[in-house]
C-alpha cells in the first residue's frame, strides 16, 4: 500500500526500505530497538551486510532533518519523540473537519467534496467511499511529522507499475569473498565467475544454480580474466585478459572442457555478444586521435572488424568497466556516454535538450546513428542492459552523489525508473535472467586503513587507523617532510571526503578540510611543510588547490579544463599536474607561486612522481599510441629535458607506485584483485624484487618516508561476493 511521511504538510521522500526501518522505530517509540531486532524486522532471512542498518539510520536522519534517532552504542537505536496514534475514524474526522473549515472560506461546504479532496491529496483518484472503512489504516503524529500507512483496498486505481519491489531476497552463491565478474547463461542454469586464489592466481568457475555444484573450467593463471560472457547456446564462455606479453585479448573456452582459443587481439576492454552469437561488440579508445569507437568483429575468429560509431572529445563513450550491450533484436546497442560538465546541459530527460554528464544512448548497428535514452535524474549511470524484449533496461546507477551503486529498472522510452536493489553495497557487475525474474549481481566492498612497516622487515607491519566503512588514504597519502606525520584523504562512501593529518606515534588525527559533497584527491605537502596542495572537484570540475596546514588561506591554483595529480619539485618552485581533457591527458607545470603553465609531455595521465635525486627524471602513468602488441598504458620513466625518450619499466599499468629514496628504482603494487604485494623495479636493468609477502588485504596507495626506511600504505578489504537477487516482480 501507499506509505507517506509529511512535515508541515509537505511530503518527504523515503525509499520503501527506509520506511520499513522508520516504521519499526516509530512503533517502539522511546524504547530501545536492538540491532538484531531491527535487522530481523526489516530484512528477515535476507542476507545483507550489517552496514545496511547504519546506512539506513544515516539516511533517515538526513531525511527527517531532526535529531530524533538516538544511537545506543553496541546495542541499537531509540526513537526519541512523542508519538500519537489515531484510528481510521479519528483520522478522517480530524482531517475532514480541517478541510470543511477551509471549504467554508472558499464557499464550498460539501463534506463529501472535502473527503474526496483529502484522499486525492494522498495521491489517489476514483475513491470508493464504501471501501474506506473495511481496511487497516494507521496514522501517527510525531511532533510536526505525520506518518501515514494506507493499505490495499482503500482506493481504486488503474495504476499498474511495471516493477514492484517487495521482499527482495539475496541468495549468496559464493563464500570466499574473492569472486568476481559473473556471467549468466541464457537458459538461466549456469553462472560463471572469476576466483582469486590465495597463491595469487585466477581461475574461472562454473556454478550450477540448481545443484549449487561447481566446476573449474579455466585452470589457475597469472592474468586475471574479466568481462565473462556465455555464448547464446551456452556451450562456450568468452572472456578478456590483459597481459604484459600478449596485451589485451578476447578468448573462448568450451564450458565442458577443451582448448582456450584466441579470438581477438587488440586494444579492447569489456565486450558483449550479439543475440545470434555471431558478433562481438566492444569499445576501442584512440587517445592519440582524441576519440573512442564502438567496434564489431566476428565471434568465431575476430575477422570482419569494423567501426560502428565514433565519439570525439570532449563527449566520449565511457569505456572502463562497461560494455556496449546488444538489443534483443540485434539491431542496436546501448552505450554510456561521458560529457564534461561545461558541455552538458540540464539534467532533464527531454531528448531535444543537451544530455547530462553521464547518460545513455542507443546506437544503430548499420548506420551508427545515436539517440539519447531518457533516464531518471541520476548522479551517474554505468552499465545498462536491455530486458523485456527491448521494452526496458536495467542499469547500474548512483542516484545521488555519495550513494552506493545500485541496480535500477528503466522503462523505455519513457525513462521512468525504479531501484531494484536498495542496500549499502556497491554493485560492479550484474546479469538479468532471460525472463527478468532474478538477477546475478556482484557486490564490491572496500574498507581501508593506514599501516606502516619497515622496508627491511615488512612483517613488522603496524596498523594506524581502525575505521570501518571508510577509505583511508586510497585517494591521497603522503608523508609530511618531518617524517612524523601522514597526510591523507578520508572518504565516506563515494564522492565525498576530506583531508586529515595523523601523528604516527600517538595516532591522533586532525581534520584539515571540512567539505560536504566534494572530493579531495592526490594530496601533496609543500617542502617547507607549511601548506598542502591537492586536487578537488569542489567547483564541479577538477582543479588544483592549496591550503595552509592550519586550515586557513584556501586558494585555487589552476582553472583549466580539469587538473589532477599535483606534484611539487624538491625546491618548492614548480607545481606539476596532469590536465585531463576527454580521453587524452598531458603533464604540465607552472610556478607554485603563480605564472604561465608549460606543457611537459603529452600522454601522461594520472600519477606522476619526480625522482628524489634528479628533479628532471619523472616516473609516470603513460599512454603509448604506437604500441600495438602490448598494453598501450604503461609505467615509464623519462627525463624532462629529453622529452622524446621514455623507458617502459615493464610492470603492470597500476596506479600505486613511487620512487625509492636513492632514485634507483620504483616501488609498485602488483594487480591482485582481492590482495596484492609490493615490488621494487630497478630503473637500470628492470629487474624486480618482491618486498612484501601478504596473503590478504589489497594495497591501494603507498608513500616512502623521507629517510627511505618506512613505507606507509593504504590497505584493506576488497571483497567480491556474488548473489542471486530475486523477490521483485517484473511485469
């Protein structure tokens, strides 16, 4: 039935699950509701993370804008407000009287008219007065709030929503926490997924839904498979890998045993298979041309390659972690497009308006013509997949900034949407069943803390922070010049965070910035230790900022197309940063005190590190447009004064690396999916030495102390779980 929350006569929007939580708390007003009691009442036997309760309480407090919910540490919650309950008769009498008084002023004193208007104001028309007294009806008054439950039978309505989210259930298919990238066969009987083992190898496992038995169909290997896709007949599984030796490639393997076959070799990411099984579609980025393409090739052997459509800077296809999805007819693809903020229009859904920053388009296979797809007013949308014979789509979307990524249904072409999942997990991959009755989804959860260990004895690791459901240091971690403190970014959820300083001896922290809704990144202290530079999207676009260590004198240092990854020269004179523009990035520098910017090198994207012993030598994340056989993204070293030469370090294109103290090598983290280790590569002969031998937790960021003896790392869980999600009704 309908559930409504009002304050001062105005509706407050709550999701169904939040309303259930509020209902339990309100019905037990002034009483302690324990964690287990609340979990049982709202989620029942459904498997969900414990963080769901904390997340729900947090969102309720924001929605109510009142300090009504008390946290009782280690026990539960208490709703601290006076609650008055009314029967249906009292509620109708109370509100009909108020309506009659208003009608007298307007000159209309019809009681029936007032009652009809009252019910119409509750969102319904076509009222049958004979039904209203035969149903359950509850009304509670909580201060200036009113909470109303209107159950089925109160109103007649022709409304028939396409999706009803009821008691959604989550059947966990994997237990290891190291399961990723699921695929679902068309017959709905088999799920394939990638498993990461304790010896840091990857296999593909076939899970039978009916029996829950499992078979390993791809033996453990060093390179991680991704983008798993069943052939339409269910006899083959396609997957992609990226290796240093062979570069990116798509392979095929029979699910009941047989040889792995190379299908396509080239610069690809994720891909999909046409309904008839004849074609593969994938994104092909070309940064040197400042464009991204949607391409097709034959699924049997990679032949007949052709470009379906192309987008040029600044509005390009989103290529990371998503694939162009085929329509059931095989005549069009749905794709996600990224448009920089200055080029995006309003967030309305009209096709004749400029699209929002992230939006969906359908692409005609034959002509390459695009048509915008209407969607709800989301903060961000990622993967979308056609369902219901092309009448609707399911998509991964972040509704608001900082919200977790959830699975939604979108009606086509109206764009009306409703969330299917409603929890604190971030979903990275999903596959709907052919009949839409269930979804196979992968959740991806992270909780990261700061650690220290001596380079000479990594086993003597010491944990500095002990937070849960936050990410410490992942998006920024640096030693202060005195070697006694760490500067780091702490983020809550996705899209919001602040800068903190931590004393490594006392572990006391001090907050430096107090932003709400913006995201600091890549912190860098000045050599004198008096201020900090960092990247931030506080204006809606990424720029470089500076702030004193006492939190004063905040100022913006750059104002271009988008600047990230600040780095300061050892003498404190130069500020280096990366300009991001579409698919092509470049490294620039300017005087720290202000002045003209100078381009250093094209193709540098993301992290760049200046050698501690040679200010002209830089290690950087680099794109090589000439590379065809190996990954085009590389970690390289180059001299600023010899801009034509780069030395590929021949290590994975990771985002966590940094110089050792004498400038003879670069530390880096290997690319483990659920855990990883640190290595040192020599810049002279490219030999590699393993530094740590961890068997759990993933290292996301690192920085070596000024004396070169101690490593600080951001390290935490990177848990992948696969669920069968059902319980919603798909009409």
